[in-house]
C-alpha cells in the first residue's frame, strides 16, 4: 500500500463530509435567512386593497380638489406611483395621457367608455360607470358602481354604496360594497362581500321571491322569549349532537333541534327545519322551503333548494348550488358561503361573504 | 432475528408515512375548509393563558390579545396564574384593572401542572368555545377568528394552530428548531388534515369545545402531556381535531441544548403515557375509519421509535458480527430501501416544509439537523428507559408527583410596545 493512501482516503472522506456541511456553516455565519417566518399581517378584510389605495392617495386630496375646481387633468407622482388626476368631465382616456400611469384619480364620477381597457387602478370620488365590454384592473369608488354588460374587473372592486353587475360582467378577485351588490344573469365572481347581495333578473328587485314567512321564526322566538334564547344560538350548550353512520334524512315538515353529523349524505326534506348545525361527509341537499338555523358543513356539494333559508355559515369542500328564492344569512347576522365553485340562481338574497375559490356564477 | 425483522418493518412503515405526508403536501389537493370564514355570528369565547412564573412574557400576550380582531364584547381573557412566585400576579392584576375583559384566575394551591390549573380555571368559563395559549406566545390580530372558525363545524371538538418560532436568529439550536417546527406543522399536521387523519391538538395556539371537553370528563390532571391525552380522548369519543395551518402564532423556542433536552424528554414521557393509555382503545374504537385508526396508532408510537431505532442499530451490529443470516430477499430489499430512502425521510420532510414556507437560504442548514436528530433520539430513548424502569419499579420507589416542568424562557422583558402590532418589523428586530 502506498504510504500516502490513508492520508488521501482521509482527505477525500473529509471533503465528502464537508460538501453538504459547508453551505450550512456559511448560512450560520452569514445569517442570510434567520428572521422569523412572516405570519398573517392583515385582519382579512376584503376591502384592504381599496383602503390601502385610498390611504396612499390621501396626500393628493388638495390637488384633486383643485383639479375639480379648474376642470383640468394633472399628471403627478407620489412615492414612485405615476398618477393622473382627472378633474375634467368627458375624459377620453387618450393613450398619450395615460401611458405609464399606475393610478387614475377621478375627482368626481368616472365614466369608462364601452370597450375601453384600463390597466391602471382607478379611484373615483363619485360613482363609477364601466361601459359595455370595458375592462378595468381595479377600482374603488365613493359612491355607486355600475358594470356594463360583459365588462370585466381583473383584481378588485370596492364601492362605498351599491354595485350593479349587468348581465355577463365578471369580477375576478375581490368585490365588495358598503351597501349592496346586485348581480344579473350570467355574471361571474370569486370573492364578494356586502351587507346585502341580490341576484336579480333585471335591474329591479321585484323578482326576489325569498320566503321570509317562516324561516326566521326560530330566531324571532329566541329574541322575544328568553326561554327560547338558545334556539337561535348555533353554539347553544344544551343542543344534543346526533352522529349518524351513513346517510341522514330529516323528513318533510319535521323540526329537529340537534347538531347532526352524517358520514354519508344529508337530506333536509321539504319544509323541514333543523335548528342546529348540519355536517355531511358527502353531499348535502336542502329541499325547498326547508331551513337550517345553524351552519352547514359539507365534504361534497351543497344544494340549497328554492326558497330555503340557511343562517350559515355554509362551507362546502366542493360546490354550492343555490336555487331561486333561497336566502343565506340575515341583514343583522351576515354570514359566509365558502366553496370551490358556486352557482346561484336569480332571485336569491345573501348577506355577508361569498367565496367561490375557482369561479362563482349567476345562472344565465 | 424476529425482533430485528419487526423493527425493520416498523421503520419501513414510519418511513413510508414520512414520504406519504411529504408528497401529499407537495402535490395533492390541500384542505383548508374553514379558512374562508369571514362573516359569521361569532360566538362568545374565553381565552385561557396558562402562566407559571411568566413575568417576562405575560404582558406581551395580554397586549396582543387585546389588539385581536375579535368582537370585544364576545371575548373574555382569563390569565391562569398557577402559584407564580414572581411578578406574574402583579402584572396580570395591573392589566385587569385597565381592561374589564381580563378576569384573572390566581391559583395558590392544588395539584401542580398545566392540566390541573386549566381544570380549576374551567369553573370560570361560561362559553362554549375556549382558546388556550401558553404565556410566551404572541398571537396576531386575526388569529382568534381563525381558531374559532372550525367550531362552526359541529364535529370539531378541538382546533390547533401553527406555531412559528420567533427567536429564530438567536442560536444554531433555534435555527434547527425552526426547521423542525416547519416540518412538523407545515407537512405533518397539514397532511393529516388533508387526508382526514388525526391532526394533533398541541395544547397552545389551540381551542377546545367546552361541551366536548365536559363529555370526555374534562382535563386529565394526571396526564404528563395533556394535549396528546385530549387529542385521543376526543378522537375515541367521536370528536375531530382540526388543524389550521394559516392560524400562525409566534412562540419562543429553547435557546440552550439542556433546555431542549428537558423539553423533548417531557414530551416523550407524556406521549408514551398517552400511548399506554389509549393504544388499545384507539385500535378498537368503532367510529374510526381504517386510515384514521392506523394514523392514530402510528402517532401514538412516534416517540417510541427513538429507542426502537437505537435497538435496531445495536441488533444490526450484533447480527453482522455474529454472522447471522438476516433473512431472504424481502429483508434485504427493505434494508436497501431504508438505507437509500428511509435515512432521509425526515430530512426530506423538512426540506419540503422549507420550500412550502418560501424560505430559500435556511434550507442550507438541513445537514445540521442531524445533530438535533441525534440529541432527540438519545433524549426520547432515555425518557422511554426511565418510564420502563418506573413502571417496573415504580411501587418500590414511589410514584413521582407531577410538576410544572415548563420550558425555560429566554425573553427577559416584554417586546411589544403599546403601539406595536405583533407582527411589526420592530418586533422582529428586537429579537
């Protein structure tokens, strides 16, 4: 054996050990990634983006007022953002004026012509009117917002008043309103929130056919009568828990005061009332005129039949299908519908948040 | 030889489990069924803060909870001061004077231990949903709602959030523990959630449904690990534990190796105690699916795998030098598979977790986690040996009384100013 062989073997072994260790020691020495992992920074409010834009633009308010008074268009920059302040009416979105602009700030109403594509964020101190077939990156308005037929918003949209979505219009990302959102047939959404969300046949609400006659009775009972106080409380301590291996059916017209868990499908019959919450590992079907006063949690698809009522939340690991006249949540008790996809018929009344992770549609 | 084969089989099963969880996290559909819950009739909740001599940290968690984005009229905070001998009581009382939502519970006697303290504090709890934090945790603004959301599911008895180390940059040990925690939560816990298996209730950054707790007899004050104990009692009684990966909360991890050794020894003893208590009941529990049952059993045995692995190594050396035939092709295949894949299963899991967390540089520390692994292996083996000894000779030497064997804190003063949010950059710089 050669005299240097053991030395060579030792050296090679040392090198092989050091190959993976060296980057580790380097990282320990240089501390390139030694800060704590970031955790959630915001409070999950849907209007966060809109609030941030409003706050950023606040220093320009005086300039905006001046532009409004003098009916002029002013290009300025703020913290690296190129901003166009529009005080003039009938702004024509001249490409030379809007080139390189990241935010359009309207001192009053913003009228976006049909077919116009706006790749900047829009702030309007008044209403926003998006023309037919127009497309917008994101917008916040201090009044009502109307989206014309087949128009599109790509990131987020927030209005302090009401938002109207004409047939075929789409809002990807976040859609929120201070008062109400009214969606007509063929509209698409992903994540929306408002105290009142109405799906309508046309731009009036007369077509709403939700059954309000019996659905809130348990809640009213609980508010008016202290003895029934726990009836309207999802977390009532006294409510029994019913676990069923397989399918569960609540027969038509029956009333059950229990939290039900079914490892199969769950079916609430026509006109039946479940005063507690319902969970199914597979699909959940709520037949017409039935109501669930607690939450609905489903491993599959939830079908809410015509004129049904769910106090909510409604959480489905697949889709939520809502038939005409159904109602989810109440004006003074908003709730959440959460699913992969959602299909909502015209004539429904929802209160709170609707999350369709992939795509939500209003029946065409 | 039979023992050696049994050990090989066990190691292969756990190796497969590591890989299955990791691949599930990397490539399969992820389940976050409660994460979208924004609007709801949020229930009244009680937040319990377990505190025993926590003068350095208890102010931070109370400040953070008071800033939480949860309806103030629906939340009460009960700091559970268990026989503290430092300024913990004084600090809690000062907060309580300023904030009516804080209702202190000062415990001056009774059985030692967190479970016993929580059990006594439950007499003050009037709400169905109870959240539990250790005093050294710093919850973010949205955390309470994230932890409460799963309770809208009537099957959920307990909820567990994700623990994120805050003092990562302090020492080599804290950086290794940061990686280890990532693997445990980002991969193990979330994969169990995805696969409808048995996510573990961890005792802090957690919640429990009061009616479920009462149905299973309340906190078990004789449990060394009340969290594992609760997980299995709920499971056997037909309740589920939900894991919320996005309900993240900062914690302080041990900065010294002896502290880490004591911590993992305590966990191992508690877990092994739960294994002895619940393994048979889990195996024959009628309401469990087969995969859930198997996962429950494997989770119970996880701290036993340390001594089993050591025993396997010793047996392998003995069998090699005695020239014993280790078996046919299957055994050789299993050995080969283990040496090529099994050795790296846990490390693969950590690497996947670091990738999922979006961190790029810290993955370089992966080879050093071997040292942490060896320390843990020895500690849990030592714990198992002590427990075996105590169970054999316990009557001879008498049973040990439970103590508050809490992890030593490295923070010496509050890090949150009144104006600071829990996630403010200044906080990070301060650690």
